[in-house]
């Protein structure tokens, strides 16, 4: 009986998504964890009661604007982002908080940066440009990204606060630097931070 109840609510939940939402969810990039039927039911039921958070609401508003303006590239990117957020919400079986939503977007950006690099190496500049354009759209929904100058200053400040850390303390330095920028509401590229930390510690 409980299983039948779950199936009923799952069907209702699926209908609560628009046809485009359901179509886009199937197009989200590979790498997302596969869900069991049971967890999918629970996640969909949860989405009925906890539909969307502010970030997704803003994205939906921008999707409507992009449709009216016939901005196909932006529209496609926003739909993909919305689907990725929906999928993560279903996986979690609960609404995403701000940091979790930003983590989804950060992952999408990382994937596209890797794609840009690969397409560029293969001489497929048109595809690289498409991925780069998607990055620009996605970044518009994230906090300001710290530049390398700001990262260097942040790393130096953390090292000074820690006293005299050595290369073996790199993990701790990285953790403190990331926490410093997160507390300031700024995004940082982990690879850039890692490179700067290595350089600063090696120079001590």
C-alpha cells in the first residue's frame, strides 16, 4: 500500500514539472549519480512541497525574458542550469541552500572550462566558444570571483597569520585561504589558489 502511495505521489510530482523541464532533466551532463526508484519517489514528493528556491526563481524569470528576446544561446544555458539544480534537489530529497546551489553552478563551470580546454586542443574553436559563452552566463549567478592579485594577497595574509607554515602544511593553508574568501562572499579558483600557495611556500 505504501509503495502504491509513493507511486501516486511520484506521478503527481512528475506532472508538476513542465514538459521542457522533464526534457531538460534528461539532458543534464553525464556524471550525475543514478537514483534508485525509491529515492527518486522521495525526491519528487519533496519537490512538490519545496518547489524552488530564490536562485531557481530568478533563473526561471530570466528564461522567460530570454524566450521573449529570442536569445537562443542564453535560453539553452539557463534551461540546462535549471535542470541541473532540479536534479541535485531530487538527489538530496530536500531544497538546496545557497551554498549548495552555488556548488552546482561551480561544477557546471568547471565542466565547461575543461571542455573549452579539450575543444581548443582539438582545434574545435566554435565548440570552445560555445562552452565559454555558457560559462559567462552561469557566472552571472555566482558571487564575484577573486582575481589573481586578490588571491596572492589572501594567501600571503593567511601565511602570515599561521606563522611559518612549510610545504607540508599546504593543506591547512589551502583550507584557511578558501575559508577566508568564502567568508568574504567571494569565489576563488581552487587551482589558482593551489598554484599560489605552492609558490609562496616554496619561496619561504
